[in-house]
C-alpha cells in the first residue's frame, strides 16, 4: 500500500517547493494572512518564498482540497456499491491527479441508459464476460442461451455483448491513460475556412488548410482558430494517430491466449468503443487541455503587460494640464494640482473642422501661466497626434514636459460609479480628461479604478477563461499596489481596496474616517477606524505610507511590528530613528547579527536596512517625455517600406510587439524580427512604453497592417 501524503507534502510534491516553506505558507494562509504580507513579512517562516511561489501554493492547496472532496465522494459511492477493493482504494487515495481519479471512477459512475445498460437489462452481461475472457470457443452457440423476447437471435445477443464490452473497454483506466498519451503525442489540429465564408473569413486566411501538432501549437494560434470556429468561419478538426491508438487498444483489451473468435469479437468491440466512446471524450480532453494551456500563456502575458503599465513611472507632485483630443466636439482641457484635484476645465478647437489655432494657442498659454503647469498630458486616441503636434508648435516655456498618454479605458472610467463619486458635478468629457491627467501623475493610482480587461493591453482577453483572467489580473494589481505602497491620506477607496488585508468595505470605512477626522497622523491611527481589527491592521499597515508622519518609519515598508528593532539600532548608535534614516555611514556600521531573533532573521533585517537607506522611496523610476514622431508620417498612406522610424511599444503579444509609430495603426514587430539572435519571448527584448527604432518591412493598405523589423536598426 502506498502511504497517503499530508496536504503540505502533496503541495510540496506538485509544486516542487520545499516542504517546510510550503507547510508554513499553508498555515499562514489558513490563519488569514495575505500573499503580499507573507512574501514580505514572513520570509523566515517560508524560507523567502516569493509572491509567485506563494500564489502557486495557494492555488495548488485549493485544488487539492477540492480534489479531496471529490475523492471522498468517489470512495463513498464505490463503497456503497460493494465494489471497493483494497487495491482500488489505495489508487484512489494516493492519486493527486483529477483526471486519473475520474478514470478510476468511470466504471462505477452512475450512467444514463446507454446501449450497454440496455444490453445488461436484457441479461447479456454474462455473455460479454465469457467473450471478454477470451476462452469462449463458440460464441454463437453460447449466445443461444441468452435468446428471449428482447433478444430474438444470436446476432442480437452478440451485438449486445459487444456493446457491454465496448463500455468496459472505455471505462478501463489503463486504456484511457495509455490512449491519452498517444493522443497527446500525435494529435494534429486542422482547420479550413467554412464553405461560402471566404470573404468574411479574410482575417483567418492563414488558417485555411492549416495543420499543426496540437501539443506544440502556440497559444495565440490556438485561440485564433477557436475564435474562428466560434464565429462559424473555420471548420476545426483534431486528427490523432488512429492506427497507433487502435493497436494499443487491442493490445490491452485482447488477451494473448484468447481464441480467434473471441479476439475478433473483442477487436470489433474495441473499434466501436474507440470510435463511439473513447475518441470523442479524449478529443474533448485534448481541446480542454490546449485551451487551458493557451489561456494560461495568454493570461500570463496579459498580466505581464498590465504589471508594466501599472508600474509606469509617475510624474509625482506636478501640476498637470490634460487634454482629451477630439475633432468635431473639440479637445477637452483640464488643469490639475499636484494631488490630481480638478482646478479648471475648458475646450479648445485646434484641429479640423474648426482649426482655431490662434484661439487655442492663446487659451493654452493662459492656462499654463495661471495654473503654473509643469507638464501636459495628451490622450493618444482620436485626434491625439494632431493635438500633440499643435501643442509642441506653440512655443511653451522651457521645462514643461509633453506626454502622450494611453487613454484606453478612460471613457469606461468616466461613466463609472467611481467617477461619478469623485467628480459628481462634472460630465463624462471632463472626467475622461481628468483620468488622462491623473494617469500621468500616478498611473497606478488611476488605472486601478478601471477593469483591467478594459486597459487595452494583452491579446485574446475575451477568448480566455474570464474567471481565471479576472483572478490573475486582480493578483497583478494587488501585487503592484503592495509593492509600491499607498499614501494613506490621498489614496482613493478603490486603490486602498487592493492593499493587503483591506478590501472594498474596509477601504470605504478608511476614506469615510479620513473625511470626517482629517488626515491620519500615524499608522497607529488606523486602529481608530471602526471595525478595523488587529488582524487587518497587521496585514495592511506595512503597505501604507504617511509622508507627513512624525515617525520616519511610517513612510517606509518597515512594518510597525519591527519598529522596536529599528529603535534598538538607533539607540545603540546614540541617535534617533530620524537621524539614522538615510544616513549611509551609520547604516553601514550596523551589525545585523546582533538583532537576529527566533522571529526575525537576516532576510527581514536586510529589508529593514534597505528601507532605512531610502525612506519613502518610490520603486518606480522617473517618467520620460513621450516619443516625438516623424512629422512626415500622418497616416498609413505615408508609410513606405524601407523607412526607419522611432516608435513606442504599446502592446506585447506572444508573437511579437505592436509599436506606435505616430499614426492610428500600430505596426507589428514579429518576434523573429526583434534581433539577429533567436528570441523565445518578446519580453526578452522589449517592454511596454519602450522607445524603439524600427524599419518598415511591408504595408498592407487593404488590411491596414504594417510589418516592422528591429534587425539591423541601431537602437
């Protein structure tokens, strides 16, 4: 008998992570600790597992607990039937694979009234058993004993017996396991444009007559094919190696000592079982497996893009003039103070159809002077390029930076409940412009207000599992928020809701308390918020910042539980905590080994020292001005092969990166065109908002597509 693993042992086995760290992580999660808190403040317990590893443990723990519930049901069901043998029980109790568990349960699972069930009702199971044993010397003669009013002749009896054998073969765990491996190795996916859909399916031209091994098919290809199938534009089939599968099936099902007659009948039952029962089920599994893999890869890439976007460097403590460009309705202009509060809004018309260049220039210069503007944010949507060209041409004072801002999702924010609450007296056009300005001021704080799926990065976000996508993106947002830290006195309820341990309800209570009582003076003031208990305080305090606090540590990632350690360090050096912070000479003289305890080891102490070196540091670097595009390129008609242009990476996919070259259509640098060397992932070469030099390879005006290369282009 194989011994059963504990939950921690099973998770350690399936994640390949150290048992001690896994066990500690599961215990902390069960106590209500969050992933950011565990990874940051419980490094000694977990062995310094990072957020991704801890999230993997959490997910696997949840999966195995669900598997255990299913296991209990399977065991009780089989036991109730009186068919639970010691060997079967051991197999069920030790498997960690849901598919294997279902294979073991298949023969005992309650079934609908199948052909085999009907044959059993007619008393043909003994005949099936005789034939399956391989020792029946004359099946026709044996079948005559089973003829009755429901079984008129030997032919009907043998047919019914074969139905029963087909089901036995299909339900055999060994059969399904071996054939599953053959399917995994040999199955190809094939697609054709549906008859009569040639015009509609022009975007799927690459998938007409398409055939590739399913197991190695890139995720974006699979998702595109399935989308085409869902739209009725592609006909998709799976083609496993049927000969190899049937050979293996017969090898397992037919005993070596079986009579020729039995072998023939079992072979016929096996072929029927494969065609009718096994292959359709395994093809469904193959699709599900390919979909899960494709979803996982697409979601991971979406998360990576979102992370880069959320961690875009802020233009902190600047007064912003933001413009939401437009043609007919004009360009909405707003002025914001250093905290993103709305000071003024207006409209200018510098682009067609009005072309009020003079009036627009006068108004912008007046607003820049009156509100002491430090930077200008311009939405990159409709009329964005023309508006930016106008702003750069009017001769603004030196020192005013100009930025093109990705406005994806701004319109969704402007009509949201959050926007109505923040700007109740303004219409959607003003709210949209404010959002554009705040994205420049602090991208993370603003973008968390928008559903991540609406931000406009990633690929096939509407084709992947929406629950898995939402969970992954929420994890990404939470990770970024907690990595950067949140100003307790300026953060919105939405931003606070992503802080470790807080959530929407507590975030609203914090904001309401702040509105009534004024700014928090220290982290400990958080305990005064109604219903914010000790556990919540423990989980969130280290991720909240109070720059104005009298305690320097309140503006760092040092957790309040560790303040006494820092106070001891300062006391040993005969200085105050404020004098110790940012004093490299004093910090370098600290012997960390003197402060090691059973609860706090060197990992936490090193984190504390890192925070003391740069208290209040924002991990995001400073923002750069946006790319200045070629003035000669105004539309796709101006783009010609051979041109070298400067652009900005605005989206990354599994197969390449899209680059904004200053016109409506972004160009694609395929992964094969990113470097002279082999590139396995675009993320190895580029990141969002990276400025790149590209050369035009091809322009397809009919499909509005531009192909770019970075090969041979000096970056």
